[in-house]
């Protein structure tokens, strides 16, 4: 099967959307499918205001159409709500190409947190973008409910996975964390206002706080919280060692749709503490972590969880299952549509 994935989020960005698309593409290609990724690196682009790592591509729908024509896809998936996918959407609607979309990011909440624009205003755009899709792929039941509540009911489940060859229990601790006073409390992710990181950094539970990642708020937070250990971005085995070295993984975000880092931590045997919001409520169980509006309470409770149970649960999330769900949700183009 030839599958075209159009996305505004791609390398060199490091986030859950990119990692999900990369992992699913790798599984599909191993299974013999051909996957074309149409991303901003193909076109002239400008930095996104307040989020310069994201490039906003300037592209015409005809240009996207030429790429799709040359590839002759059996199915088209629009992964994001940015300008590249808007151009592809316009082309698909013009020529009656069925397509699927995905709701990866709580975009209305992000815009409200960053720019002060009311989330409901942004939901108007979300409804406009996704309404013509044959299926909208969502990672959790909470996101499905949110989409349905806003008039988008053609939702299909698309779960997430873990690289179980890399994220596993029993690894030696990351050298920078091996001798820290415990309990070691870890955050992994983008260091930005929408991640609500200060809720973690101001928590009062004793021990050492460690932050892995980068982002626009890093410099200011490092200066403001000198007792916190900032390790910068980590990848591969080094990241897995950081998860293994932690006594608890703290996920303070209130706006993520899933949170890949939570299941990576669990696969390494590290319990999760988080707020009871979309993402954590769909991922964390009573045996693998704790949820509370008081993050100190969540941390204290999560520290009592059994690491073996966490690792067993983390192993239930596979990219093979995720790719199968993605494939099942695609809507193949008819021969008539492809000929047109």
C-alpha cells in the first residue's frame, strides 16, 4: 500500500507528533508499505511566532497535489492542522480525495496558554479543519470525548507505543543521576510554558528534581531554580538510563493529548505522578502511578508503586499495535478518485 502522510511537524523537531510518525512509518515500511512524508523541509518556511523550532511552510495546494500525483497514493493522511496540511486539505477536497486526520495536540489550550486567545475561538478552526475528514484519529478516550463534544464524531482510536528494545527495566542509572539524593524526581519533555513545568519545580516533596529536555523557558528556569538538575536533551540509551535512575516520573502538563514520555518511563519501571487531566487519566493506572490536583500528594503516592508492575504495564504499549490501528483507520482512494 502506498500511504502519503502530510505533516507540519517533522525533523529536526523533537516532540510526540514527530516521534509517533517516525515510529509508525518505520513499522509500516518494515511490513512492505511505501510511505511518502510531505513535510515543511521541502518548502520555503518561516519560524512560528513564540515557537521558532516549528517552521511554517509557504506552499500552494498545487505543489502538494503534484507530489501526491507523482506518488499515486492509495491513502492520504493529514497529521497536523498547519499550513502544509491546509494546502493538502484544499487539494483533496477539490478533487474528492478522501483523507484522514489526527488530533495530536491540544492546540486550543496551547494557543490560550501562549497567546491568551480563548480556546473556544481556536476550536472553530479545529472544527473547520477536521470536519471533512473521513476519520479523525485520537490517542485516548478523553480526546475522543472532547472532539465529539465539539461536533466531530468521526473519531477512530490510534494508540501510542514504546521502543521496548530501548526502554526497559534493569538498566544502569544515568551517570549524572547515579549519586543524587533521593527520591529522584524526573521530568522529560519540552521546557516551555504550556508544559506547566513550574508546577513540578515548585512542588515540596523532598529529594532531587531532574529535568531532561530543552526549550524556550530553559534558561529562565535554570536561573530561577538553581537546585534543580537540568541535563539538557537526552536520547536513546542515555534517556532510558535517566528514566531508570528516577524514583518517580512527574508529568505536570495539563494540555497534552497523550504523553509518550509517561509510557517510556513506565516501560523502564518508573511510576508516574501527574494531574488528573486528559492524557494521564487515560494512561496511568492505580498500580502504575498516582493522580492528584496536589502534585505533592501524587508524587508521594506514586513512590509506593511496584516498579515491576509499572514495567509490565509499559510493555503493553507497542508501535506494532499503533501502526495496525493507523492502517485500519485509513480510507483508501477509489480508482475513480485516483484517475480524476
